[in-house]
């Protein structure tokens, strides 16, 4: 259970346009001992950055930092600590909440940024750096992404890339099976297509996340729950995980994976599914829009056969999630000015140009800047997926993610501190149902019990 100071209801919607936004990357000397209230603001030194391990980080950010950034800034050494998605969240939350200051820069998202800012755990990038750094051009950031990373209209984490979710499909496999995919499919249509496309032992009809975690299997499942009419809590903060709509959605998702999904799905998240799809072992794949960038650069033959559809729906008009892996600077760490130099570089328009020169325009981290989507070179190189990515991001509504009103914000998460633990617990139950160790009914009953352990006043922050 989190400390009382980390329990808040929901962050008030960061209404209005975000005036300024900042990028973040981290630096910290290995012997750093900055306090929560202070810290060395040196523009030189060692910067330690905690990041998620995926192709845009390990294949681009890290090598470009070593070959370009450090040469341009000889007084700064950047060290990376790479983690899987779940391990990254656990390591960062522990580090910033205890002010251990192991990382000068942390890679976080729309769930953590406003919650951490509320607790005073992050540097206000807008006030401390962006206001005096006109070259950063924060006004160029996509409004939905900037808003999601802000608290009280100030940016606390700068987006490295942004994403919604969408359906990928292999046009060659669909054509062979006589399946036509509409641009805006329903989940019912997707399930019917998966049944026709499934070739046991050869090609899965659809690949879906099964690995336990609120940002793993629950990210995908939550979008299904939302569009089926389910919700985590009602307006009185009473858990709804055993409601008919939630149970219908969970059964649908679990059965879709078990009947037509990849073998061993309870162990799979983004990286595993990217590889399977790229190897032609998935006829369809529902996941983050950012995957299009990696498919284009790492699996060109499959990319040539890939079609794209908006996130499937049932009762809502849209269902795609909204996320960004972004860089924030914890309060009190050393070498903050050096950290900002790295962050502003890694999230700048100049970084996009650098990636384009080295890897091609289709490899540029998507979903953060308006200028990228207005760039003719990018439009040409990423014509297959750029438009649907931008439309999907613009079409998200984290303030109203469900059919019925809810007291929380977030499409694929609930913006309360307890969700870090609760989301993992429920994700473990769903992974068990996918693996066949328990029924969906039992998994949701257990999940309802976990959610019921928190009182409504505790969940609402006492307000």
C-alpha cells in the first residue's frame, strides 16, 4: 500500500493548451547523493538514464547518444540502465519515491508524470528549462501527448515518442483466407477473422499481449473492457471487475487469445509480439501504433504486406489507448543541467533529423511533434502508417474512456497510485486465465477482492 502522500483521487484534467513542454533524458553520477530538496545543477558530469528496452531505445537512442551527443558535449557521459516495461516502472517508482537518486533521468509516461508531479518528485521542465530555451519549441508538441504528460499546465516529462493502439494485419494472409478488414473494425469482426486466419502450429489468427502487468496484458484488455461497456470503478469508487460487461470483455479477450492467439501467450508482451509478427507468424496483431516504425525498419518484407486498422470497437466510437515514453528529471538529483541537455537533445526536432539521416525517415520516433507529420519526407516514407497513427492519437479521450461515467482518467490505466499494484495483481489473474490455470470467473472474483481492499475514500484521496 502506498504512503498517504502518494494517495490522490484523480489528477484534475490538465485543461487548456499546454504552453510549454520539455524533453527529458537522465544523467547521474554513480556516486550521486543529491537530496530531495537540492542537487547539483552542473552542466557536466555523468548522467544515468533509466529506460525501457525496445528497438527505438536500444537500436537508436543509445548508439546515437554515444556517437553524437557525447561528442558534441565532451563534458557529459551518459549511462543507460535498460529494463523490461514492468521492471522499469518498479525501479523508477521506488527510486523517486525514496529519493534514492540513482537516476538523473527517468523514462515514464502519462500515468506516472502527473502523479509524481503532484507529489513533488519531478522537476517542472516548463518553468525550470523550457521557458528559457526557445530552441526546444514546445509549441510543436502534439497537444494530446503534451497534456497527458503535464500537471497544472506545466510539462514534467518530455515525450521521446507517443502512441495510441491499432490493428496490424498481413494483407497476403487475409487475402488468401478471403478476409477483408475494414478501416474501423469491431472486435466481433476481428474475432471472426481470427477464426478464419488461424493455422495451428504455423500462423496465429491474432497475437495479443498476455504477460502480466498493467502496462502489458492489461493495456490491451482495458481497451476491450472500455468499448464493451465495462469499467474498473463506478462513480462511487466501488469496484466493477465482476460486472457483466467487464466479465464479457475479459472472457472475449482470454478466449480470443486461447483459441486463435500465439502459443505461450501469457509470457508475451510488445517485444515478443513484434518479433512474431515480423516473422510472419501472426496474421493480425493488436498493439501500440509505434510498432509500425519497428516493423518498417526491422521487417521490411512483412512491412510491405502490412495493412492497418483503427483500434477495434464495440459500444464506443473509439477505443485506442494514449501513451508516451517520456523523459523526466527527478527532484534533487545531481547534474540537472547536463540532464536537461540530454533530454532536450533526445526529444528535439534535431534528433528526428539525425535519426532520419542515419536510419531513414520511417525510423523516426513517432507521435510527439506536429512538424514531423507536416514533413514531406516523413509523409512519403511513412505514408502507410503516419496518418492512422496521428488520427488515433488525436482520437483518444482519456477523460472519458468508457461508455458510462467514471471518476478516473486514463484509457488503459486508472490514474490512482494504487493502480500500480492493483493493475499488476489483476494482470496476473488474467495471465493465469490465459494460461489455463484458472477460469476467467475466478480470476475476476480474485481481482474484485484485490480492488475491494481499498476503501472508496482511500481511492478518491479523501475528496
